[in-house]
């Protein structure tokens, strides 16, 4: 099994390789306490991790598009029904882990 945890300033990302070949990850924002879980392909996850670690300066447009697919959206947030639309929008921004 492949699994691990990355910690970036105010976020932590726990990930694991699922049986169907997707990477399922949960990102936690330490400031707001909001979390989201999403499953993406290895290509998308790797592109996002590369951008998180090395930045976007020399990233191709294609790499950036793959990384965007890996970012969590409103539907991925834990308990979004307890949040206002503005809070959900802010949570999505806070949970983004690429520049």
C-alpha cells in the first residue's frame, strides 16, 4: 500500500493509493479546521504535488491543468451543508494546495 502525509505551512494532506488505482487524499486547513476528500488519478495528483513543491514558474500549461483537476471543490468539503455559500467558497480557496 502506498500512503503518506505531506505538511505545508497551514495544511496537511493525507493520501493513499486505492485498489482502483486512484489517489484518495484528504486536505486539512489548520487555520479554519475545514477538510475535503477527493480521489484523482496519479497524473493529476503528481502534477499538483510537483507544483506544490516546486512552484509554477516553469510548469507547462498542461501540467497546470492537470494540477487544477486535483484541487478540491465544494462537493469534496466535509459537511458543506453546515456552511453558508460564502463560507464554502472561502473553504475551497483555503483548501487549494497549489500556487
